[in-house]
C-alpha cells in the first residue's frame, strides 16, 4: 500500500525515511482499490434509528 517499496539492508534493517511523520507515502489509488467498506464518523456498525433488521 506504500507508493515506494521498503528497502531492507543486509542486516535486515529498514532505512527510516526523512519525511515528516512516519515518512511513508501511501498509494491512495491502491488503498481505494482494496477498500471493501468505509466506516463513516459516528458509524459503529449499529442500525440507524428507524431502520430495523
């Protein structure tokens, strides 16, 4: 899901990117392609008022 592959050196370490935060760039298109369900803010999976199963 990352835009750039992680590079692992001979000792098994990953070089930490020098960008802000964790430094990784997310491939938004790839994430969207694999998304099967989006939970909206406040949606806890329970039915809405007035909606019965």
